[in-house]
C-alpha cells in the first residue's frame, strides 16, 4: 500500500475495506480484526461508533497515518506495536521495545490471585505484592487497580521496562501504590511480601526460532528466552522467594504449555506446597500458586 498505489479511500468505511482487502490478500492471520482496530484507533472512534461512522470523512493527515500503519502491518509489525499500547485487564498500557506485548492468557494470573489479595486486605488491611519481570507493568498494575490499599513493587532487569511501567502507573493514577525498580529478580530486595507474582521468560532457547516473526522481530528476547529447558527463571524464583514471603504469603507464576509438573517440582523442592492452579480460556494449565510449608 505504498503512496504510489491507487485507492486510499477518504471515508472510514472505504479505508477499512481497502485495508482489509490488502490484509486478506497478504494472508495475515486476523485481517478483518487488524484492519478494524487500526482504522478505529487512528480515526479516534470508540467500538460502538465504528458502524455509525462508516461515512465519516478522514482528514488527509489521518488518512496518511492510517495507510502508513497498514504498510507497517503488512511488513510484519503487530497491530498494538504500531499503535504503541495494548489493553490488559481493562487498563491501557503503553508499550516499549523492552516490554512484551501483554497477552490475554496472562490475565489468568490476575484472576487466580485476586481472591487471595482481597482476603489479605480483609485480614491485614494491606497487601504487599512483588511483580518480577514487569514488562509494561500489567500484572501488578491490574492487581492494585482492582484492590484498594494493595501495594506493588515491580522489578525488572531492563531499565527501559522499569521506566515504561512507572510511566503507565502514573498515567493510570496508581503511582502512589505502584513503583518499579531495576533489579535481578529478588537478589537485591530486602522487603518482604504477602504475594510474589511473575510471568517470567519460559520458552526453551531452541524453540525461539519457531516463533512467528511478529514475536521474534518485535518482542524482546530477554523476556522470552527461558534457557535450555525454559525453566531458568523458575529455578531462581523458587530459590529466592521463600526468604521474601510474609507468613501466610503466596507465590504465583505463569507457565508455558507442558511445564506444570516441572515447575511444581522445582517449588516443592524449595520447601513450598501447592496452593492452587488455574487454566486459561483454552483449558491449558497457565498458573501455579504455592505457599511455604
């Protein structure tokens, strides 16, 4: 859809149809949805306005931005990387090159631990949370947004990810109860917590090459590569978390497909016991929860 090509419809509907056609012809996996998201967001339309605004004229600058975005999508850049943000658990999160694009599967972790957070608030009046490997800050920010008086310390080895998550906290009005710092898991942390959560890198190194280009070219490898067997981060978390948990505390981690037994064995070997699990919408084991024996 280079500038020299004909077309470039001037209405919302025309642009959507033109871009959808190009996406379909390119064999993109979700051409209709991708075209709709780009047109609606760049034109500044709410979802319910998309149908009623089909005949809305697009200003020249918006039309130019829209077709540039379409070209980026055709070159393999994911839709939300183009937009620069993604929604996670009802929160709009800015993205950066150092952050994973948060996936809906990770909302399973938030859902799995919210009952414990609320029980802790009822019991203690507060709940101190650590989120390890924060990326854009989604897990910790969702938990404090859903739970008044909960507080979260986010930790990430990437200074850019830390800056992104702190900026998201400020934009969401949550910076009084959320802050992120640079660190290597819990190795430099002296605080103790009622809940430790993490969506760590868990893809075995040899499997990275099989991922789609949308992932390999745009998500940071640091947040994907879990080492030879995908379990490096779990070994570190299991070894460090016990000393940083308050009495009655919990550790909850997202896991990859087929990792449930191995991750469970790692935590049991470090003095933890099962405290629950959760499957994602596809029925795949996605979250494991532990407590100290």
